C-alpha cells in the first residue's frame, strides 16, 4: 500500500506527546473529531482518527524525521436526506 504524506497540526499534551488535531491532504482540511485508538511500533506512532467528515483515517508519525503519512482510509456511507 502506498502511503500519502500529509500536513498535521498537533496538540502537545502535558507529557509532550503529540496528538493530531487536524490534518491536510492537499488543500482539503480534516478536523479530528476523536482519536479512536493509538499505538506504538518500534519506529512509528499510529493514530486511528475519526474525521469531521465521519470517515476513518490511520495516520503514521515518524518521530525521528517528523514525517506524517496517511496509511489507511475508510469512507463511511454518506446519508442522503
């Protein structure tokens, strides 16, 4: 699977741990409604995000290079009125 580099704006908590608050894919901005899950791997940190568009994203952060990537995306069915 190809990873997509993204721009991420974070909140640093009291322990200095970066948590995504919003991110951009090109010109499209997605606000983070909820961090559903987070986990550590040997070289990366992962965040499962619920966006303000109600879609699910998994963001990967390399703390050494400070590069963020989108590694998973699941579009939720949109309700029509």
